[in-house]
């Protein structure tokens, strides 16, 4: 999954894609590099980010989504707002990626009716304050229990498990130790019997481990994503698609079906 942020303030690439055409070109380039699906986001959820009005978010996403759908590219839309989900599904999105795991009123029903896939992510708190004091008893147990509850809510609304992915939400209300525990024990999410998606690309945990700034975390990201694949992840959300594709070529040759 390649990341296309059409935001002025995303943590690693905010403001880079200033026009819809720049975003479309970037997305098509990621597709060329081997992304199976592109995740378009119109609201930054980095620590400290402020919320965006639904109309403004949709105006950022719409032209990019429409062009990619016209080019037959599978698109996921990264949003927590039901009205944006609804508009995205009507415009041809294949997946909704929600950092709030469809907790907003009406969100589960919109995705159920729309027949699209969904990624349910765990987040403790809200982006503006989530990194101030993240606290858990046992982070792996709590995140797994939360995601299990959200999978059940989706299934009850008619979203089949084959349409659902879960994501522990690296960096969303988590310290370095919490993130490492979740990565180390990612396979505990396999008991939910849905796909596992991870978003580790360029995150601050990689900066803490390597001492490198955001634009130099590509190698660390590939390593982290391979560790996630080894523990059962099947979708990796990345900014640097070409690097991940090469790593996957090696991975698949050794671990894939023979
Ligand atoms: N991380 C970000 C945004 N969306 N979605 C999922 N499912 N998992 C993630 O880990 C995840 C996500 C944050 O990264 P990015 O999109 O690069 O930055 P920003 O939120 O600042 O736009």
C-alpha cells in the first residue's frame, strides 16, 4: 500500500503534493514502483495535528481519487469521517482506512452498505494529545481486545471478515516500548482471523532506534516491515514503495509458495 498524502501538514511528506496533478503523478509513480493499492489521506493524524473540516478534507481527496479510479488503480481513502467515507465510496474507493476503526456514528453502516474493504486501526486518545502520556496495562492484550471488538461490530453489521484488515496503529498513543511490544507480538492479532496491516514507514520509533531524521528512515522501515511480515502482516503501508518491493521480491522467493 503506497501512501499519498494530500495534506499541507503530514509528518513526513506534508505540503509536498501541492496540486491535485502533483498528487496524481506521485500516485501513478508509486503504482509503477509496484504498489497494489494507494492510500489517499486528506487529514494529517500525526501527533499534535489539528482536525480538518469534512468539506475541506473531501476537496483535497476528490480530484486525486477520481483520476486514480479512472486509471483503474485500486484506492483506499484514509479518513475517520462518515461523510468523507460515503463520498469516497460513491466515487469508487475500494477501501476505507480509518484510524478510529469506524467508531464515528454511522461509519460502520456506511462501509457495510458500500460493500468496500476496511482497515480498522487502534489509536489511544486523539492525534492532538495522544503522545503526551500513553498508558496501558498490557498493550498487546488491550490492542488485540479493542480490535477484536471492532471486528465483531463490523461483522454484526454485515461486513465479512474477508473485507476487514486490522492495524495496531504504531505511534498512535504509544511509546517506543509499546510499539516494540506490538511489533514483537504482532502474531497475536492472527487470532482475529482477518488480514493484518501495518504502518511503520518513517515513524518516530524508527528515528528513536536509528537516530535518523524522517527522510533517512527507509532502510529501518524495510527491516521493520519484514519483521511484521514474518509475524503475519499481509499489507504494509509505505511511502517508499520501490524499496519495499525489492525487499518483497527477496521475501517471496524464500517464504512464498514453491
Ligand atoms: N499512519 C498514518 C496515517 N494513517 N493508517 C493506518 N492504517 N496505519 C497507520 O499506521 C497510519 C495510517 C500516519 O502516517 P502518514 O500518513 O505518513 O502521516 P500523517 O498522518 O501526518 O498524514
